[in-house]
C-alpha cells in the first residue's frame, strides 16, 4: 500500500496529493508519469508526476475529478493509502540545448507543465509561461509558476482573471514580436495543444506536446496508448507509454488522438454518475 | 489386461453453455478416470516422454504413484521438476511434447497416455487438500533477483528457492503471474489456480514485489548494488505488433494484449466492470495462434453475436493448439482462412463531424490468399489472389499477430546485447552478455509457449546455482 501523506484541494475539481513511494520519488523526472489503482478492484489510471521529494520519499500528483476513479481517489484523505502506485513511466521531457523555452499549459495540464518549467529554471534556461483556465475559480498553481518563470501570462476563457482569451493569443503576439524560443512545450487538452502547434508552425519553432491517451499497463504491453505520427510522409505508430508521453507536435495526428480519447465516453459517463451516486448515498 | 487404446475424454462444459460463461471449459478427471488413465501407462524403462518435456518431469514415476491412488506422492514428484504443475497441466501443448513421445502412440498407434490431464489432476488434488504444505528449505545465504513474475520468472524463482536461495521477484503489474493472469483467459486457466501456485512459491520463501518496473523504478545495475548476486530477466513479450494497414487507429481496434488484459487482468468481463471493453456485435480476430483463439473465445463470451478468425494461411499451418481450435469451432467461431486484411473501415458522417459514431469500426476489408512456394520458415508463403477483395461487417477488430520485445531493460542496461529483433541474446545456459545476468522466455525467443518459458527459467536457475557455487 502507498500512504497518502498530504492532500490539498487546489480548486473545486482539482486535487493535489503527495504519496509515499520512495523508489518512484528517487527516479521520477519531469514529464514522466505513474500508474495507480485506488483499491483492490480498481482500474489502472496514468497520472503525470507533478513533483517529487526524494528525501521524504514522496511523489506529488495533481488530478482533476473527471470520472469514477478520480472521484474515488478524491474521497481518500491523508493517512489513507492507495492500493498500487507504479513508476516512473515514460521518458522525461527533453531539456538538452534549450536555453529559452515557452511553456504553454491549459487547465489541469498546468500541473504537469509546472515541474517542467521548474526543471528549465533549475537548468538556467529563460522561461516564459502561458497558463490558461476556463475561469478564475479553476486557476491553479499561479504562485508556483510565477516563482519559476521569467515571465508569466495568465489567461482565462471568460476574462474573469488575467487576460481574456486563449493561450494562443499571447503566444502568437510573442512570436510575431520576434521572440526566439528554442522550444515551445505545451501540455493540456488535445484541442489546445493542436492550436498551439498550429500557431507556432509559421514561425518554425519546435513544439513538444505531452500526450495523455487511454492506457492500461503503461509499460508497452497493451498498445492502447498508440498515437499516429506523420513523419516524412509516412504514418508511424508509437506508444505513448514507452516512446512518449512527449512527442513532436508537428508530427502528431491530433484529430485521431481526440477521437480515440472518446472511445469509452459513454461508459465513463455512466461509471462516473454511478460513483457520484454512491458517494452521495454514503 | 489389455491396454485401452483410447485416452479418457476430458470432461468439459458443453459448447453451447460454455460459450456464454467464463467458467473453466475443461472440468478435470474424476479420481476414477484418473486411476483408469494412469493404468494405461506402460512405465517404459527408457521413458521417452520425459525427453519430450521441457522441464523433464519424471512422468512414469508420478504416474506409477497415481496407479496406486497416491495423488500427493504424484504431485511431489511433479513439483520436483515443475514450479507450476496446475498451470502446465492446463496450458502445455502436451500433444507435441511429452505425449508425442509416448510408446502407446509411437509403437502401438494408440492414443498416448493423457499425461497432461493426469498432471492437472494430481496438482488440483494437492491444491485442494494440502494447504500450506510447502517446506521452506534451509537458506544458503545467497540472493537472486528475478525480473517478471510470469512463467519463466516464477519457475526460475521456485527452483532457486528450493535450493535455499533468497529470491525476490519484481513484477511491473499489480499482480503476479504475467501472461498467466493478463493473457490466458479464465475459462482456460482460472486465476485462482495461478494465485495458488504463486502462494506456494511464497511459502518457499520467495518474495514478490509488485509495481516495480525494472528498467524504470530500478535498473539491473541497482539490483546488483542492492546485494543481489545474480539476476534473471523473464520480462516476456512486449509491444504488440500491428499490420500497418489503414484504419488500425479506429475505435474498436485492439491488440490482443489489450483486449485480453482488459478482460482478464482488469476483469472487464464482469457484469459491472470498472475497466471498459467493447462487448457484443461482430468481432474479427486477426491471427492464428493460441492468443488469437483466446481473444476470439473471449469475445464470444463477452456477448459477441459473431466472431471471425482471419488467418492468411490454411488450417494446416495454423499454429494454435488443435484442442483450442476444436474448442473454438465447437463454440461457433467462424474461420476465414487464406484471408488477409488490407484495411479496417470506420464510420464517418460527412454532415456531422461531432457524430458520436464517427471513428468507430464498421468493417474489415480482406483479400483472399493462396499458398505459394515455401518461405524461409519452411511454411508455404501466402500470395494474394488478384481481384479477390471482400468486406466483412465488424464492430471490433483484435490484432493477434505477435509482439516485439520490450525495450525498457535493454535501454537501461549497458552491455546487454540483443538481436536484430530486440530479443536478449543468451547462451545455452541462459547467460546474457552481462556477467551473472541471465534471461529466458519470450524476452529471448519472442512469443512462444508457457512451457518453453518455464524450461528456460529452469535452465537458468541451474546455471545460476552453478555459477554462484563457483564464485563462493
């Protein structure tokens, strides 16, 4: 079992937990993920590592309550424990040779973008962070981003905080103004990452996107997490769990990934409703 | 007394009943049948059957005990050679191994002795009657790490533990058993049987650490730093192969690994599962191995209206066990032989890009094949018949066309050599290019059988024992 050491509510639907998992804490690098099961009969879900404390032996994860399993997870408190917690999986975000980076995070994706931004700061790179949320109530990790960014731009879809609009707006302004980023790293909803990539394309800036497809084992066995890359005119299949989760944004077939992500939408909605009813009844 | 020329039939659930449940198909011999079947064994002096067994079980000896009704005695003889008797009794292809060497078959042209069925009976009897009876051997003070709790790893661990080694098995998933729990379905190998065999190993003093991915959580080098004196890599087959035809990313296309893992390990077959799987409708399984049969029969039990096997050669070349093919046919699986898919078709509503049906599988396009000249493998090469395209309406496609080795350990272990296909290179003793690192099973050979993996685990255990004795 893997004890929950601390739990913090970041906003009404996003929770941060620090889990005791010393072996994972020692190894995990920004960009990697873990797989957990809440209980004996639970499903395996991937969550990206939001930070580690190797001395304490804890791993930080931040999750949004989107379905039955995250609902169940959110009902656990510090002092309780998870059934399974395995990792770190996937490859770490590439940092070599990047001196000036733009991190573009959206929603709960910011939880994954944050340790990446921190890593670049630690390595001495110049960090511009653009983070976007639907509204002020959903804003998370603003202080953390401010602490590790040379510049931070906060966007909300409804203008209730920061600037009004999508993350692509300030990104485009910066690129048009001639800012030369070595790399744009974007983490968030697929549709956002697709448009960040399209925004960057005319300027020829390399874009790294972090894919979060449906997974089971996370070790390269099931192939459920496969994504298609358009590489030199050919369609290439890659597994997000071992080859990713980071990919070249210009190669990823976003539309296909979005479609695949909805494969179990019906099932997930029903399971989520059932889980909510269960907790309401309890 | 004349020998009965016929092997005693295995009692089984009726096809029309079992096609709709996940209970075990083969029900096992009764003690009466076991006695009669054991009586067929001639107890040949040269025991050719033993040579046909990858782990060299003393077959005539255990059957001799069974003739006397000494079931536990029989089990003890089997367990000296095999760490997973109840598993082997169920999933070994005995017809091409021990039983194919049986004198009844080779000399008298009779059915061979039902060695596998007798083995299963003895193992089940032991597991039902002899709770916690494994005797922990005297520790010899040496530590060995085993990577992967599948058939080869568990066998290696069991053999070493019996010699007094302190063995820790590291498993990436949350449950021990490897392919025995994620791959082979409940109706062929109930999970409680695997759990019982793993418990027996724990009684022998083997530690099983789940949720540890060697190559990620810990590296092989770190295992040595932690004081292990030898490591056995039994990580199994890895990344599933796809055909690289259009449509394989559509919703409803699975690798067999994913389809079976969802159903077996994650129990998606249950009424109210937490892990989803596509159930019902029309299902095409591409491939002709045991994994394809397992996937097809699983799809049927999940409620499919129709299940097709699509295989590019003929029944003669189809690599699955005869028994599995017969079971599948009896249950109503349709075989499309000498057929090869060229494209998977999906739904696309041109009017509405938000139509929830968009991107789901609607069919599979195939071509018919004929057999040409033998290829490098000696099997006749399938050749496309021009103009033979046809389509089948299906909702789900399962690709069961093999796997490629997992790169996680290779990528993090300096000096570990692999072949062109990514399989770990080993000597006859299972030694890799790294000192005191051994490997076996699918990680070395690519997809093969449970018993050959067990054989490799056994060979490596012997080699590790000899090596560590030399060193100390």
